[in-house]
C-alpha cells in the first residue's frame, strides 16, 4: 500500500512538472517574438528539401542579428508539415518597434529574397507563391532567388524589397525606408549603369530608358534625373531656340503645318542638324521650354508620335555618324 502511494505521488509530481512545462511553452509562444516560414514545395521551387532551415534577420540598412547560417539562425520545425519557426527572443534577440527589418530564410544554397517586415508582422508566416516567385537575384543576375510574402501583413509595406538588378530589371514590390522610384533610378545611374552596360546588349540610352520605364518614371522625369546626375549637358541661354514670330508665320515660305520643307530633326529651323537641335528636344521633353506646332513635327525625329530623349539620342548618333 505504501509502495502504491509512493508511485502515485511520483506520478502526480511528474504530471505537475509536465503541466508546468506545457504552460511555460505556451507562455513562450505567446510572449516571444516569433515568425514562421512555409518551405517552398513543388516543381521549379529550387529543390528545397526542408532538412534544415535558417533565418537571417537584420535592421534594414543596419547590422544582422547573427552570422549567416550559424546556430543562432537555426529554425525549429513545427507540428505543421513544411512549416518552421524562428523564435527571435529565444535566440537572444529583440526587434524594436518602429524599425524596419529584412529577413531571408535559407537552406544550403537556396534562399528567399530580402523581405521587409517589422514588429507588426510577428507571428505571421512567410511563404512563396509557386514558380512565379522565382526572380532574378539583384546583385548577380546569373542566379535566382525566391520572392516571399507574408500571409497577413500589408503587401504594400511588407514583402520583397523593390530594387533594380544588375541587368537593369526591377524586382520586388515594397520600397525600403526612404526609397522611391526616383532615388532607385538615381542610384542606378550613379553606381550601376557603367557596370550593367558590360552585360546587356543595349546602348546607354536604351538601358536608361529600360530602367526608368521599369520603375514607372515618365520620360520627362527620367531626363531631369539624368540631367542632375550629369548625363546630359544643360543648354546655355545662347543655345535656346529663338521664339517664333507670329506675325511672320504665314509669310514663312519654308514652313507649313507638316514641317516637311525643313529637315526632320532641325528643330530650330536654322538649316542645320546639330547638337542644338538635340538639346532643344531634351529641354522640351523636360518641360523647360515650349515648341510651336511646326517645331514639334520636326522634333519627332524617330517618327513614333512622341517627343522625348529618344529623339535627341538619335540625332546625337546621326551627328556622330553612328547611324
């Protein structure tokens, strides 16, 4: 009988310990800063096998929590098939409110692309949308990465960071703190354009047009940013086209509504096709000057129905005997 009581006492003690452990785990799940990752599965998902998953976090523009794929970055497998948990608190780290972070989940050589989040995303799950998530790796376009998305967070603010790749293509949807389309384009012009030209079959003008259009910039605004970055020479006052004289317009034997009797591209109607015409077009495209109807006809050098930096570039090539 005494032995039976001792056994019961031991069992009760064990049950109490287990219940305390369960309670502690439950409390940790509630109080700790935790994020989840759903391992990509299916054809074309870069062959993730889900054997060991790591979580790399850093304050965007700042330092990482831990070294790449170190023990501090190891994730824990959950009871849900294919879902892993990273307990930020248990690893000795803490996210601060008001700070934007980025995260990459990885396995061997596979990894997700930089994904923005903050404390409002804690408890959420990062996942991939299938083959459409496969994107060009921004710093090395010969490689691929996986864009990942939060299941519940605002996709306009939290998700794959928007960047221009080494080939001038746009990836990602969310601008990093302080960034916008104009700042990304300026950074591309100043820091990446020269290198990118070595890897693409485009002229400088074509690449700039490709990158700016990818970012949704108008031709006029792109030109202004290019001008600020030193890619065009601003016109001096003596290079500005002379204003037309309305009183003599009807007497002009050369000009008509089509402008055909002037050479296309001779915007200032001085009988010459030169850099002044290209500069005039650039100035007009940037809305710095006005052109009359006849001059506008002559300014559409490539006859695409638009007056923009493409026309100026074609004139510059013609002058340099490149076309």
